[in-house]
């Protein structure tokens, strides 16, 4: 089975082709980061318009690179939510229409399920069950994954997502958008002992998160500091606090569920400190940690094509409705 996947939920246009036997055959990605950078964040209307410009050329590119023609395909998968509604409608409308024109089934994919299944693109994918830490620009959640489509939310952020906190704090530090990677780079030169930031909600039971207080803490710390070194020290303290909090909650989730595997996905999963710290902590408890390849941590079409293929293999397909939902819970 071969499936075309389309992702347009935010500021990346992603298209990919996966094959049931041969795995990922191609993936094409266009990032709108430069377009939105001058506004300091994603401008929804501009995102939609750019997806319209880029999507069909990327579909052609992905098919060409995969050596695939429409008659080789068994279905078309698309991100149906959550995300920016206008942006979603572009991908959903195009994907549903292509599927209809080609006489194929279409599958509406939950964007966070895409992130969650991204490690399955690996040559050596993790077995079910596992605990997934989803840490992206819009979400921070711990999910008990018993199998495909069997997701129980163990905890989530009550305010800012981890990536959002990285981006907002990066802005305070005068770094560009999206600031997560830039902040992490600056933190490498920081002294971890200079400032101490709190580890929010770790002193009480439960698996929910709260990251909005950390940017306020950064703002306070930045009041009296001016040099590059000072800023690096603040970045380091912030990163340590987020990473520490995520590690504490992951270990708690693994303990609560008795899981032997932890999957980490979403853009913040690219963070090096988080990877190092989680690996150390998990290995000490005989828990294996699985990450998608770096390029599949952030938004991409490959994870959507894969999720769509897994659902299609179970015989799930949809009617002609074009599905797009700005808000959409993951648990079923
Ligand atoms: P969602 O999936 O919740 O809708 P999104 O798709 O915008 O959100 P992703 O593309 O998965 O999110 O991830 C982007 C986020 O990851 C941004 O907030 C970015 O700052 C953050 N990020 C990327 N790399 C790093 C890094 N090395 N360290 C910290 N944060 C990072
Ligand atoms: Mg993005
Ligand atoms: Fe995402």
C-alpha cells in the first residue's frame, strides 16, 4: 500500500509518500518561517495563502521523487486538525479533491497522532504500548498509547506549551522567531548555577504542566542583566527548568503506567539537553527512549502519510466530507 500525505496545519507545507513495504519514499517540505519571522509569529491569513501557492508544486515534487504516479496510490491522508483553520482547509480541500479525482479513499489525520507516530518511520520502530511525550509549539502532553488509535491523555499543559514557552522566552532574550533552537544554542554557553528557575507543578502529584510562569521568571531575571553572558545564563536556567520538569513528569508517567518504552515527539523533542537528560534518566530505569529522526520532530508530511496509511490498512476511510477542525481532542 502506498499513501500520499499532506500537512498544512500551521506554517509548514509538507507532502510525502510512504509505502507499506519500502517505508518512506519521498518527502517535500516548505517552511514559511522566513515569511512570518518579521511579524514575530505566525500570521494565519499569510499562512493559508502560502500553502495555496506551495502545495500542488510540492505534491508533484513528492510524487516525482518517489517515482510514483497517482494510480500507484491507495489513498490520500491529510491533517484535519488541530491547527489554524484556514491553513487546514487548504490541505484538506486539496487532499480530498485529489483523492476524489484519482478515485481513492481519503483519511483525515489528527496532527498530534502524526507527531506521536513519527518514530514509526524509523527502521527500528518501538512496539506498543508506550508512553508518549508530545512537546511541540502548541501542545505539551503525556499520552498512554496502547495501540493505534488507543490514546489516553495522562496530563497536559494548563497554559503555554513547552515550545511556546521556549519561543516567548527567546523573544524576551531578543532572539528571532521561532526562538526555541536559538535559545537552546545560547543556553550552551550559559552557567547552570547562576539562576534557579522553578520546576512548575512537580511538587504535587499529577501529570499536568504549566510553563507560562517560566517566561515571567525570565523577565524578572533579565531586568538586571545586560551582557551576552548574562543572557546565556538566563537561557540556560530556563532550559534546565523546562527539561527538568519534562524529565520528572515523564518518569512519573512511566512509573504510573508501568510502561517500558517512552516516545518523545514534536519540535521540542529536537532539544539536545532534553534528549541527553531523558536518555540518562530512562536508562537508569530500564526504559527505552525513542525519538523520530530530527527532521520528523517538527511538522512534516511523512508523519501524516504514515498515520494515514496505518488507518487505511485497518480499512478506515471516509466519505466525501472535507474535514477541518481548529480544535480536536486526541483521546478516543
Ligand atoms: P503543534 O504540533 O502543537 O500544532 P507545531 O507544529 O507548531 O505545534 P512543532 O513544529 O512540532 O510545533 O515544533 C515547533 C516548536 O518546537 C517551536 O516552538 C520551536 O521553538 C520548538 N523547537 C524546535 N527545536 C527546538 C530545540 N532545539 N529546543 C527547544 N525548542 C525547539
Ligand atoms: Mg512550525
Ligand atoms: Fe506540529
